[in-house]
């Protein structure tokens, strides 16, 4: 069966069930999204933004979906043992695509901060959610976003009111849990009002050794003078496929950073679209990928400079070993009104073996005439002279290779502002290069 057709048939057959177990506000845009998906279908590799990933092949298997919202027995507090020493966070869990009902609190402070189920928020805070939900994620041009919008029934909602600064990072642990092959459609909406300040840490883990297919759409609205730091860490297993689309829109005088780190996976496709829609905003995008075996990681980014005097810096580094494949495509778009833009894009890649593959495509598209923009990419092997030098000083060949790979990605890890998290990531990356981080089933690596 055609990969797109089976989802079209499924939606038509299950539309009433999907809506019955979701919120009316989410249902209001569902049919339009489905119509877009029905019209454009899954992108072929002839589509520029998806030319490195065979989307239809990834979606072709017949995955189960929990459309009737059956409870899956799990206590995240019992199974989730990962911890970052000295990093004090407000901890919440997502069970597949649903806000875990055992989360102790949904309002963190008397200042009006809200962190809760998107489904519940759509009903209780419809004036806020309705203003932002599905307003940034474009269902007309991206079929993954359209499919997610058509099928998503719940997710996460975060609201930080004006001038409120969260003192502790918000940590969201996405736990994949199922006894059979499962498709998960997760939705996240984050709204930071004017002058707000918040840090988010998303961690993806898989408990069960089954095939998981995850679609995720994250919409982030950052108003004037607000500050947002977002960290995403993926540690699942080789049977997991992840399609995550992140959309960010800023106002003026904002500072936003996004750090995306893939340490273990099966197939991952991350799309990151950022609109700088206010003057004097600053954006930082960092990415780190460690892949081996037959793992596949594709990162596609778009930074859209729409207003003058904005700055963006982008750095992605890949280390691919054995028969792994990495892909990066980053587009910097400078609109004609975005004078005095400063932008730097860098993608550096290390192929440890001759069988490993990396595809890279940095792009600049400039319509303003007073800007400072640069981009570049590199692909190389381990430095044989450096390996020889280290071995001459008593370091084994295996240890020397590990140290060179660790140093290569160190530039990205050093960009992590939270010192406890940075130290933890350094240890995880080292374990990964030593072959000790082979899977994350029940968070076995941290027990």
C-alpha cells in the first residue's frame, strides 16, 4: 500500500474517534490539515528540503496508533533513572504523545506560569491557545506538519507571562512506551510573553524494544525582549524513527538559542525553521550528531531574517562511523528589509570510516545590500598525523581516535550554557565514543 494512502484511509475511518478524544480547538484545524496532506502527500526525494530522506519508506510500515487513548501502564518515576547532578529542574513527563497524568503540578508559580496538557489547556485557556496553536506550523507546505496536525490529540502547553523569569529549567522527558510497534504524534506549544525568560530541556527515551515512529511539531513564540534557551537530547534506539519539526518566531530584542544533540537513534529527521521578526534579535543554532552502525540523521534548518539589525550564528557538527549516514542542509534567508544582518553558518563533519557518508548543503539567499554573512562546510577523516603523534606518546590507537572525535564535537558541547548539563553531556559523549552508550531501553545506561 502507498505510504500516504494508508494514512488518508485511516483518517477517514477514524476521524470521529480522533476528535472525540481531543479538544475542540485542536479539532478546528484538523480537517484543513488533512486536506493539505491529502493534496501534497509525502514528499519525494525530488523535493529540495527532503532530498536526503526517503519519507514514504519510513512511514510505509503499518504502525499502531492509540487513538482511543488507552492507558499504557508506566510510572516514569520508577523507570526513568537519568539524572544530571547539580541541575535543579522542574521535571515533567510525556508518555508517548500525552502529558503524563501523574505529573504533580501544572502551574509552577503564582505568576501565572502554565505547564500542562495541550488538550486540557485548549479547553481551559482557549483564549491563549487559540491565539497561537497551528499559527506558525505551516500545514500547506510541509506534509509531516500536516499529518501531525491531523492526528495529534494531545501534547504539551507552556505559557510564561510577561516579565516572568523561570528560575529553574523546565525538563520534559518524552518516554516512548508500547508493547507493539507504535506511531506517536506529539504536539508542543510554547508561548513566552514580552520580557519572559525560560530554559527548556527535552529528553527523548524509549522504554521498549519495538519499532516507534514519532512525529513531533513544536511551535515557539518569543515576544519582544524575551529570552529562550531550548535543548533537545535524543537517546533512543535503532528501531526508532523520529520526524521533528520545530518552528520559532521572535519579536524584537530577543535572544534565542537551540541546541539539538543526537547521541543514539535509528532514523532522525529534524526540521528547524526560525523567523526573526523583530529588530536587534539574536539567534544561536547548535547541533551535535554522533552516529554509527546504520543510523541516519538529517538536519534541515531555515533562518529567515525579516527585520534589520539581527544576528544569527549556526554550528552543526557530525561524527559518523561504520555505515552511518548524516545530512545537513542549512538555508539563511535575508529579506530585502533586513539590512545590517550579521549571520554565520558552519557545518563540519568527520567520517571515521570510508563507508560512512555525509551530505552537506549550506545556503545563503540574500536580498539586502548591507549585510555581513558567511557560510561554509567541511568533510574529512581523522587526522593520521595527529593519531601518529599521540601514539608516539604512549596513547593507544583506540584511545587516540576517541580523543580526536571527542575534541571535534567539543566546540558544540561547550556552547551549552547550563554547566551541570554541559558536564553531563561531555560524559555521555565520551561513553558514546567508547561504545558504552549502545541503547536506551528503560534508560539502562543510567541505572
